[in-house]
């Protein structure tokens, strides 16, 4: 895994920029986490394939703020002589990011969706990288460095 990309259309990028220009990060906090692991001395004997997933959702918050929860899931599956892939480790973490909005700005539903699915994920990525790296080492695995997150404008493939 050498990069992790969020793809947005040109229209989504423009909608997200409208929020970006009228907001600032106030707080980022770890809201929830869960870790499961196999014994590292057994798991690292086999090749481990890593997969990553992310989703974001807006949550209710005070007036003048935009709150977004960004959930990341990183799973390592062993590939060896087992009849099926076995999970070597799984790290799930959800960060809540709070944005203060300019008093005269109220984002539309479309703007909020574009912003949470791009900028909010991008803003939480460094916190996820640090959390995953430290957690993987704490459970006994060698260091795992997550790649850069890239936000790219383009057309989605159908």
C-alpha cells in the first residue's frame, strides 16, 4: 500500500471548498476504538495483506459548529497454508472532528456531504496514522507506516 486516495468530482470539490473557506478546526478527539489481534509470533510467520476502509458521517452538534465522525478500519489478513485467510490484526478507530463555522454561513446538505467525504477524512488522517502505528507496535507487531492520503479531483468510474 503506497497511497490511499479519496476521489471527488469537480463539483464535489467546489462544494467542499465552500465549507473549507468558512470553517476552522476546533477539536479532534478519539471517540471510539477497537483492537483485535492474533498472537504476533504466529501471525508474522505468514505473509500479511493489509486492507483499509474509511467512512464519515455528520453528527448533531451545537449551532455554529459542524461535527463529523470519521471511522477508519485497518485489517491485516494472514495468507499461508490455512484454508481461508485469518485475521492477524484489526484496528478500528473513530475520530470526531469539530469545525467552527462563520456565523453567517450555514452549509447546504450537498456541501456538508462533499466536505465530510473529503476534507474531514483528510483532516483526521494524521491522527489515524499515529494511532494505528502506535497500536500495531503495542500489540507486538513490527512498525506499520500508513501511506499519504491524497484527495484527487476526477470522474468516478462506473
